[in-house]
C-alpha cells in the first residue's frame, strides 16, 4: 500500500493549477527553441518543383498588379515587364532566381535585451500571439472594440511568457486617433517589453516614426540601426495577384532600412485562391516570390521571411476556416516550398471559433502542430486568436500558452544516461512497492515534470470543492494576476521620457495619417 505521506505528496502535486500564483521551482529555457521534429511532407519532390515552376510561370506570363508607381519603377529597373496602363508587372524567372540567391538564409535580430536576440533560420521555432484583431474579449467584460489599455495588457502578458518570442499588433487600439495610434503602439512595446518589436507598414511617415522611436529607445544611430534588424513588419498581398500601395511601400521602406519583412499572401482556397491545396499554394508562392523580389531589388540581402497563411473557406458560407485538414496540409506544403528556396518562413495558427471553447482549442492546436511538423520558423497567431482574427481572447492566450510550453518542453533534451535510466532506483524499490520516497525520486521530484500553467490535475472531489472551474475560467485568474503583478524591464522603463518628448513633438506637428 502507498503510505499516507506519499499519497499527500501526490495529491498536492495533482492539485497545482497555476491559478494560486505560486512560482514553480523548475527552470526551463523557452527563449531559443530548435525544432526537434523531422519536417513532414505532403507533396513529392517532383510536385514541389512543379509548384515552384508554375508559380514562376504565373509571374512571367500572367503577372501581378502593383498599385504603387515607385514599386513598378523598381521592378522595371530590375528587368521586369511593366504595363503602366494596367499596372501589371511580369517578372522573369531569372529575376526571381537572382532575388532568391541574394535573400539571407539566416536573419540575426536584436531585441532590447540581447538575451532575447533571435536567429531566424530554418530549424528554429519562434511563436507569436494572435495579431491584428479589431476586437478583444475576456470572460468578465465580454467582446468589445480594441483599446490602448487592452493592447498594453497584452504586451504585458507577451513579455511575461518566454515562449512568446516577439511582440506583435495583438489588437487595434481604436480609441486612439489613427494619426497618432502608431505612437501609442510603439511606445507600449518599447516601454513595457524588451522583445523584438513590430512596426506597422502603413506608409513611409508612420514607418519612419517607428524606426526613430526604436533608435531613441535603443540609443543607436541611424547607421547602427540599418546595420542590424531591430524590428519587423508583416506584408500581406491582396490575393489574387495584387500588391497594394501601403504593402508595396512597406517592402521598400523596410528593405532600405535593413529591417525584416514577413511577406505573407493570405490565400483562402475556394475564395481568393484555387480550391485545391496545390493550387492555393501555387498562387501563394507566386505572390510571396513577387514581394521577396521587390525587397531584393531595393536592397540585395534585405532580410525577408517567406510567408504562408493559406487555409480554406466554408463553401456554404464563405467564412474562413482554420485548423482544418486543408490548413494543416497547406502548412506542410508551404514548409516544403520554403525549404526548396532555403529561406526562413512564417506560418499561421488561429481558430474560427467565436469563444474560447473545445472548437477553439482543437483548431488552434492542429494549426500549431501543422506548423511544428512543417518546420515553420515563425508561427504567428499561435495564442489567443479567435473568430478568424476578428478578436483575441485573454483567456485563450493563457490556455494556448499551455500548448506552446508543452511544445517547447519537447525541444529540450531528454536525459538517457545511466543515472536517468535508474537501475539503482529500480533495485531500491521492492516488488509491489512505490517510488514516491525512493532516493532517485526525492532528488528530482521538484523539477522532474512540467508544472501546468492552467491545467488542473486535482481529483473530481477537490475540483468540485474549488468551484468546478473550467480551464477557461481558471485562465482568468492567471492573466489577471500576471497583469496585476507586472513590472516592466528597467531598460524599457528608462526609454519613456525620450519617447514621450518625441511623441509630443510629432503630435504637435499633426502626426502621420496611414496610407491607403
């Protein structure tokens, strides 16, 4: 029989939920992850080569519509065929091939704290929270338009969790005038966090403001800023086959400054792309290559990340779907295409569910595993995303982080030496006994296993006595405690004064409207 002390230890361990606010004695390193899984294919090598060749044919024969005159001029100078009347640009495969050759295979980035620097390359894994949502939701206040206060709270949460490696535009702070919104967003990132920041590509004036704020916060010159990647943006093409004015300008601005562009077509099979996975990926590949080529034409060697966010729609309603078998297959195929080019690449998680429920967890985790098994370098929308991007949830951010931390644990080495194999421990315990009090256990029990953030391992009786809370309900206590106890990094706090002076001056000058 198990003695009472051993049973008590087991019950105490099973009862840890993370909600009480106690910190684990177990220390893990989630800041720099290497993917331990072999990439899984969905197409043969010949099929991947055929998709790539067809994408080149699309660019050569059909072309892409480019709305920005400056971008068309850059393409023309690089040798592309440009029709100014139709704004169509036809890009020869030799131009694309040269661009692929000049694009870097590894992108070292510099964060506010150098211990958070990232090397973005095939084989590494970087996770980001859900981004770009107009709405925010939580159990206590419900669904509502995004605000600056909510954005700041999300930055606090992202800073707290090492498994979220870069900052992002989690929600749109709609309570701030769009002439000044980028100042508030950039200030929040730079004063609350020391991770790699995001800068919106919404026209050169806003981009230059963002770059200047980073230079002020990091205490570096313009030359030092251009010599390394200190921030990133996301460029979305307008599928099918169109590159709009702010996105084209963003590629140009970031390439010139030596900052990272994640060039991501948003191809929903059956809507903005062919209904087949292979067809959607062909269009996605062509559009990504066009954006990448523009960046390299501006500045050979400009840091670019190949982007994939292809999924399918519900053919009954036209609504986007995520975490579907087609989404996973498209991600696996995108990984094959990225490896074919040799470039680091971005995937997308997410869910179409309206609340943080079983559907949301199921869709997000299948999308996550698709990204992991595809060898994605950067996975955006890995935590908190709902409604196909129309909202982010505080509670879902927490429950999704549990999944991300589980993946991160799988990246850690599992000891298999003689001590771990444990012959002496097996010899110590008599047949029919238990290992609770074995020396092998007692020296390791505090740190042997992952301790859950929000999962509840208590038995049914204890769970009932504690209020029968679901994981989503427990997550409320977790995120509220983190926000309440949050302390920004000292180096980030120190930047506030000079940033506020800059914002005051630019606000007096009228700010900067986004470009459309």
